[in-house]
C-alpha cells in the first residue's frame, strides 16, 4: 500500500517553493512553508494569495476554493514545525552543500516513515539521498516554473529509492493534476538536459555575433514556434540558475559540448542574472524589456 500523504512540508519560500505550496493547497493537502527568513515566508504567503486571486479572476478556481486553500497553508518558522509532515519537499537554492545541510538538519526531526523529496533541477538524487536519514524514502520530484501553470513534473529515483516511495510520489503528483515523466538519475534529467544546452547555444550564437538578442529570440519564436525566445527564457529562469545547471552537465557528463558559454559566465559575474535582477539579456527597468546587446 502506498504511503498516505496528508501534510506536505515545503522548504524554501522562493518562486518554486511558493508555487509548490500553492498547487498542494489547492489539491487538498495541508501545507507547511519553511524558510530561514520569516519575511520570506510572509512574502511567499502573500504571493500565493495574489496568484490564487488571479486564478479566481480568470475563472480557473472559485473564491471559495481560494479561501479553503489559503486556510490550508501555515508558516513553519523553524524546521521542528515540519515534524507533522508526511512528505517534505526541499526547494532551496540549487547548491548541493546547502541541500545536504538541510537534509542533515531534518534527520532528528522527521518521522521515520516521512518521505523526503528534492525539487532539484539537475543534481544527483542518489548523492542527495545519502545525506538524508533514510535514502529509501528519498526521491526527486522536479516541478517546472511557474508551478501553477506548467503541467509537467519529472520524478527521479535514486539508486536507493524504494518502490513504495516511488508509488507514493506518483500518486501525489497525480493528485496535483500534473503529468509525470520518469527520468533516470543522470545530470539534468530530461527537460534540462535538452533545454539548457539549447539556451547555452543561443548564448554562444550571441557571443559569436551571429545574431543580436532580438534576432535570436525572434528566429526561435517564429522559426521554431517556441512560445518565448531562448534568451528571454534564460532571463526568466535566471542566468545564475542556467549557469549552475550547465556546470552540473559539464562536470557530470565530462563532455565539452556542455561547456558554459563565457558570455553567460560574464553576465552572472556582473550580477546581470535576468528578470529578478532587472537586467540580463534584456533590461527590465522600463515599461518594455530592451535588449542589452
């Protein structure tokens, strides 16, 4: 019998963590949101409420759905508050040492049967699981951004992940109304293994002067029917995140085709990491984004 999940803990109240809490609450789970900063938790709850209000306005959910869902979400101002969770999803920054420290800190807190998942976009599930109390209960559940809108979730088993954990994760994702793809535990999994090298190649195309920012994005939007151009998408994801995933691919697969473009490195070093910083391949300070090259 699959492990029953009623309460979900979410660690990390950023864009991804807020989105995960949002869809879990709407799907009938009680949700505990944890972050090292109480202000970030408050900001996350405000973001979730605003995003749900937009869903009400576009008639995707009703006002009573929103109220019930908001009531299901509670702040967890310390890790001890996650002891009640049946599933904890870590959605902290994409840095392995930080994630490993979180899993080590959870060891004395979680119930022995609690499932632990990472929302990592590229790191080894097997390696992350080794930092947890029970690797058999550990799995990768990788949501796409923005979580309330995107239909896909990648589920990744580590070498030690039990069949029960895998079955429970599948059932959980199905309850969220998402489509599952099962990926093997290789760097980048499926989506980022394909998507990030394409974005990196677009940056090389810019770096080598083959086309301007505008030309490259227009070419892929209209020539390949992509909903947004690869440089616009890179700004949306965050150039720091793009770089860290490319580094994981490059180091994990030891193939020069995954070498991060020097221009990507330069933008990240300048702090021009995209929309969240107000500047990346586009400048977001005005009413409409303006290409920076």
